[in-house]
């Protein structure tokens, strides 16, 4: 497709990447040298981040863990960010960082965009952030999304991606009359009870869902990402157990493409869902307006029944989520009759602070600016440059790391933590997988700390998002900082292992 407004020039060979990751988890762990890590902790975090440490220490007295968002947890302690602009973040101690976290992925213009900010300030000076009543930008935002994403005939704003995922399942059950939901193993579709299943690592089922009663998952199942056989086997079985209401996918693969999938797989998910009377729910919290204005679904050429949106819908401001889709599905969020004149049931859906004027204004102008600046393609070009540079550095330092990208969604996998899978047919392997992933997770945190000390904010030390705020010169500087870390990596010996 060669970009053409999308973030992707040439689609990656998903099968080849999977083979690389298969090999990675068979190899010994390479990570930052213990003495180099100690140097970063002593000479950077302890010496140059004193105000952050002091404030986080105080915060722990009133906030569990000291932070309010999981993304903020970092080794050896979270940093306090006080300024965000474009491709840069600044902490309370005055240290500067390249932002490769991008609020978890959904911001494409960069942080605190000036154009969007001005529009938000105009609103605050006039009408205020929220009234509880209808605002013109609710219509303007919904109309803009409809223009950009062909599958979205109607759109409902909500407070988060989690709420949107919850709502979509209720719509699907009313639309199909079926009970079960099938989700891609390892994917994250929010933290609501029924969808907090099979998280991070395929096959985990309920293992990562502490606090949620197991009976809640009676009608929730996962299928293995990349395997249409796994999906169809579950769909076929469900025909005799209440049917399948929805098949949930992250179109670029679970956890922002941590385990990439082929185009054929994505297209096959749509075909199989409809074959068995289920709705296809496309979770585009990260990929929506990042892979392209039409989302990843536009790139793959699929037409999902429902689409989940996240932070980008509010331009990074509060009230950041929504669900859109075909009119015959979305009718279940409003009173009325279907095309045959039959009265439809209305799905339970709330959200006191959904579609506030501030979120709709920010979202509308964000999408307009993405379109005007060709932001998806620019961010994708930066992602390609970053990934190519990382691959060259990996080869230069003879490290077993794997770097790949899907447009501006980049992955630097040093330990393969999320490439493991649990096979319940072989229960004796489960303790090994849990032990191995725990060990490797710790090394991911150490690598993330090293990157942070070199001025690079990443997601868990393994996921990197570029934005349209980056330039080639910035990316080259980013690569020079990664190189400083790679120079200090070695095989890690664990005393308890032979």
C-alpha cells in the first residue's frame, strides 16, 4: 500500500516475527548489566530525581502504590511528570525525556498539542467543561468519526475504552440473542469483570484476574491469536451452548501487536464471526486514528460491526472512549424500532461524564488536525526509522533482542515475556511459564529503568509509540540513547539455575 495516508509502508512478515520471538524465549536472558543498573539507580534516579522520589514517598501514604495509573509504575520508583509538549516530557526535577509512551499509545499528534489546547481554552472561557446537557460538538465529533471510519454509522461517546468494551458486549447480546463472548488471548479489552480474561499471555484465563469471581467467566472464552482454527473450534462449540454474541479482536494483534498477526487472520476473524452469527468487535483504542484515519480496519479491509475507541477520541483529555458501529447494532443504545418496525431492547449504558463539551471539542479538533497534518503517515515513517535503527543496533551488539513495528506502533522485545502461552492440556508446564515470565518481567523493568535514565520514556521497557511530533533528527538522537543501553547489556546468570 506504500503509506497512502496510512502509517504502514510495507506490512511486516508476521510469521517471521513470531519465529524470532519463538527463538527469543528459548534463549538465556540478556539484560542490563547489574553494575550498569546500579550506576543508573545511584547516579541518575537517586541523584537527579530527588523531588520525584520525595513526592512518590509521600503519595504512598494516601495512594495505593503511590500512583493512580498502572503505566506510571517504574523501577526503581515512578517519576513525577510536570510538563508535556510535542515529543518531550519533563519531570519535577527538570529532567527532559523523549515520550515513547504516548499515554499508552492513542495520542498521535504528540503531547499537549497547541491547536487543540487553544480550542479547549476557548471552550473553558465560554461554556465550561461540562453541563450535563447536549453540546454542538457531540454532533460534530460523531459526524467526523463517521466520515473517517466507514463501518461507523453511529457513535456513542463514553468515559473510557473499558466502558466501551462493556457496552459493546451488551449490544452484541441484544443484537444476536447469544450469550458467549470470544476474545483474542493476551489482548486487553479493559478491566470489566467479564472481559478481564486471558490477559497479557494467551491461555491465562482467570489467572490474572484477582478479585473477580470465576463464575463471572462462565460465558467468556479466549482463542489463540493468529489461529483461525482455534477461533472456529470455539465458535463451533458455542453453537450448542448459547451461541457466540461477539468476537473481540485487537486488529494489529494482542497488546498493541506484541504478538503480530497476518492480514489473512484479521480478515478470517470477520468471516468466521459472521458465519456463526456473532458480531465482530474491533478494539481500536490504540490503532484507531494511529494506523490511519479509517483505523487498522481500513488498512486490513474489514467491516466490523462495532468498533471500540479510546483516548484519541477526546484528544488525550478526560472522557476518552466510545463505541461506534452499524446502525442496526447501535440502535440498541437508543429507543426506537428496527428496520422491520419491531421495537428493540435498549442496552444498559451510562456515563455521567461521557461526551462532555471539553472531551468532544478536544476530540473533534484532534481528528481534524490528524487529517490536516497527515499525522498517521508521518508517525509511521518515524516508527519505521526507529525500528530499522534498533534492528541495526541489535545486530551490531549481537543481542538476541527482537525489534519490529506496525506503523508507529513499535516493539523492542528483549526477553519475550509476553510471547509465552499457557497450555491447560499440560498443567505441569504452568508453574514453569509463570516462573519464567515473572523473571523476565523483572528484567523488562530493569531495561525500562535504563532507558528512562537515558531520557527515554517507554511502555514497560518494550513498547514504543512514535507521533507526528517527532523528526528524523529526534529519532536519530533516540537511537543514540538506546545504543548507550545496549552497550551495557550482557547474559544474566541466575544463581538458582544450572
